[in-house]
C-alpha cells in the first residue's frame, strides 16, 4: 500500500478474477457508480487508486437512493433488460453472473443451520417471501452497505468492493443499504425510508417509466429478507443496533 494506492488481498486467484470482472461490468453498464480505478492485478490481489473518504451516514440516504436508482436504471437499459431474475446471466467473457434466487435460497438454508431462523416453518416462510419478490425488471446487487461507499470532502461518491455481484430486483440493494444504516446508526427518522424509496423510484423511472414502480410493501419484503441474510454479522462491522425499524434482531443474532 502507498499513499496513492490501496491493495486488497483475496484467498484465491478465482476471487481476484471475479472482483476485476465485476469492476469492469459496473464501469460499463452502471455508469452512474464511480469506482476507484484498478491500477494493478496480482495472483491474489487487486490494487486500486486510493480514495480518501468517509462511509455513508443516514443523512446521505436520499442522495444514495437516487444514485442507486440511476445505476440500476442504467444497467437495465444497457445489459439487463431481457435478463430473468431466476437464470444466471453471462458476462462478456462467458462467466456466470449469479441469479437472484439460487444464492439466496442456499443462504437462507444456512441461516436455519446456523440458528438464525427458529425452525423449518420459518425457513419455508422466508423462501416463499424470496420467491414472491423474484419478479419485475432486473437490476443488480453489489452489497450496498455504508462501508462500501466513500464520500470525499468535495461530496464525490465512490463505490467500492466488487467482490460479489448478482442479479436482483429493483430496490433490493436499496433495502440492503437501509437495513445496514439502521444496524450501524440506529433507528431513522419517521419518513426517511419512504423518502429514500421515492428518490430511488424517480431516478429509476428517468431511464424507463416501468422502473419506478417499487412500492413500500415490496421494499419491506426486501428489508425482511436482508434482516435474516445479514443476521450473522450482528455485532461486527459496526452493526450494533437492531436490524428492522421497530423490530428486534432476528433470533440468534445477538
């Protein structure tokens, strides 16, 4: 690491390849998201342009919601218009772009085994909810938590961490940001979530009117899924508050 560069290390060369591939895809298809440039690639590392900035805070939510709406709208227009949520997409090099259902079905089953769901009935409830949300236009998920945004002193916003990328419904990644902001900073003011959703929908609709139709009930379904999927990280990465507005953490996540 130098003052101008930041190097991230990975367990395997395959993870390096995936991170770089995802970075390239976002730069090409989700152009509203500004990323630090890749300056070098090693067998188990990627070196990036170093960006000095702070992580996202609750007051950034409306601005970040608009940014995500624009990014998801751009990606749908550029590459995801005909991509179904339940089938892996393909990158330009032919590698699989994970679908929405498969990885999350597997993760929910792990949450039962880990004790973050109380029983098989709770698992079936979450799997049904997941399947219910697998409809509508396709966007992407890149794990929008507060630490994966860097906001500079001039107000520029950089997104970092391209390790994981999958297909997802519109606003699914907005829900991840909402859940992790609450987990990091505590309950948000009344109306903050609805205002963020409105900003997201306006931005997405500017690309195509069909993209601006996510309702609050659907967003709340995404929030409920994220609360379970993110439960193992409670108490880590700054997540020291409850996961849902007005709710307790999922069972077993204390």
